[in-house]
C-alpha cells in the first residue's frame, strides 16, 4: 500500500511538472537575418549539448511537378547523389566518418534538408551542406538506382491500402488543383523521368529567395552568421518558370457527398477516409480547432476511438486530423474495419460526427482536452532538431514566436460556447468525401448509400482526375 501511494504521488507530481512546464514555455531567443539574395537565416544558440542541427526549406515541392508527378521527390533525393567536388560514395563516406546525418526530402509544397552533427565538425558539415544545396550534379547512374528503388516501392504499395489511400483521397478532394499532386508520383509518371528532368527542376525551383535555413545548437551566433554568409551569399537567384505559386489557385469545394471506391480484389478489410476541405495553416482559429479535434479524434481517448474501437469493437483504431497547408487543407477521419462490418463502421463514424454537432462538448471534456494539448506542447520543441524545424515552419507558414509564446493562453481561452462555434464552422457534417479501399463486389452497394460512386482499380493507375 505504501508503494502504491508513492506511485500515485509520483504521478501527480509528474503531471504537475508537465503542466507548469507548459504554462511557462517560451520560445528561446533567436536571431533572424536575410542575405541580399533573399535567403532567410535563423540562428538559435543552445549550449546544453555539443551538437548542432540544421533545417532548410525551399519552394520546390510536388505542387511544381506539373505532369511529371514524383519529380520533386526524386530531385530532393538526387541532391545527395554527388556534387561538383565529390561523388555520392565520397559524400557518404565523409558523413559516416564524422558521425553526421544529412537528409533531403520533398513534401507537398516544399523540399527540405535536415542535418545533425557534432559542434566540433560544424565547418566541415556546413561546407558539405552548401555543396549539396548549391552544387548537385544529379549523376545519371545514381539516378537510375534511385528510380528503380522508387518504382519497386510504388509497386509494393499497391498491396497496402493504408500506404496509398492518402494519395487517392488528396486527388479525389482537390481534383486538378496542385494539392492533389502525389508526392512520390505514380509508376506511369516516374518511369519516363531522366536525370536531365531533375536538373531542369532544380534550376527552376531551387533558389535562395523564398527559402530559409535555421541553425540551432552549440555555436557562437556572430561566428555562425559570418560562416553562413560566406557560404551562401554567392547563391544566385534563379529564374522561375511561373511567376505565381500554383497552389494559390482557388480550390473547388465539393457540392455533394461523393464516394471513390478503390477495388482491391483480395481485400479482407475496408480501409476508409471520410473528409472534406479543411483549413490553411494561418487560420486564426488553428489552436482552438486543434483542441476540439483532440476530443473528437486526435488522441486515443477520443470520441471516434471510443465509439469505433472501445465500445463497438469495429476497428483497432480511428482518428481524425486537419492537414493544413499554405492555401488550404483537408479534414480526414481515418480507420479500417473487416469487410463484413464496413457499413456499421461508416454509420458509426457518421453518428459520431452528428453527435459532435448535436451535443457539442461539455466543460469537463474541454478541460481534459486543454490539459492534454498543453501537456503535449513543450515536448514537441525540446531538441535542437525540433527547434530548427520549427523555425523553418515559422518562415514557411508566416507565423512568429507569438504562436509559441501565447499557445497556452490561447488554449485556455477556448470556452464551451466558442467550441460550439468552431464545430459548426470547421467540422463538416455534409458534402462529405468518402474513399473506400476494399473488395468492390462486397461493398459496392454499401458505398452507394453514402453518395455518387466513382470506382477504380487499385492494380491499375487512373491517369485522370477522380
């Protein structure tokens, strides 16, 4: 009994510590400056451990792929396939010898680089980062290997509904808008790509203006500023193939319930998304939406998971999320269920949506969600890597430290009445978009219950819009 009481006391103290940490969290001091070529640089000194983390973000994501879906992703990977001064093997050997990690990647809107290394090696690694970003050669032999790996991966994904349903949903929701572009691409679009295509994409989209680099860790800010200026001041602004961001085009909102049925003939389960247009990242209600969604489907003890998993046993897990981008976004409820329970699982999901709108949320539940969100907040920005990533996100989505410093205040400011307004405005209950991946013969009639059905085969690529 004595030990039990000690465990209880320890738990209370731990919860109190998290709460106090959340309420007192402020973004550490940082410096921001801009080079004449337009590159924005963030510096934050953190001397607790002798490590440095770097994050870079560039306007070179999948929204710029055009008809060459997968091009941005392959270009980002190709940055590490050798530079003017070293081959891929030499670059890998150098990074391995120094125990450093440098990764490149592309997302829907942007491309990026992340790095982590010992502070004592900062001059060597920063020079390598400069080579990777400014002087890639896109070696044709290495490109061929990368493309083969990607094609194998795309073929394998056809066997995994959970790997592909997100791409199906985006294309179904966004239609011809560039937010519907598939980051990894499709077999039909990746197959004809060449190393020359990567070079052209790089020349058109990898540029200092519109990009940012953040550095966090054990360094002297004055010295780091001089180092980065010397490394990147010579990066010349590149020509843009288009003058406007293609994502700024209007997103056509659905006017009715629609269903995309993706037939996987051997499927024993139905994997499904139910969603609608969401919000842009700069939405002033972003924090309030996050709190309400935490209750609805954003944590394990959510309304969705309680009803679909705990109370009815229809699935092993269900959740919801807002995927916010610069100019729009999506709201998605996601889960999976046995083929024979497809209809009750979808009906139960819709029941939970309606319950949210009809009953709203009470004070006790709202307090629980607030505490959860505040408790999760500081750990998201504990490490140098997390802080470096945060600052490039601040740049990309155009928000400042007030989002961090006022986060707990904004969470606490959400009332039950305001939550009702948030639910009515942002949580959809009609004009829903359904994507179902399963055996069409078994669930076709069920799908027709929820809206106009478009059917495609998972084994084949539909090159047209859904």
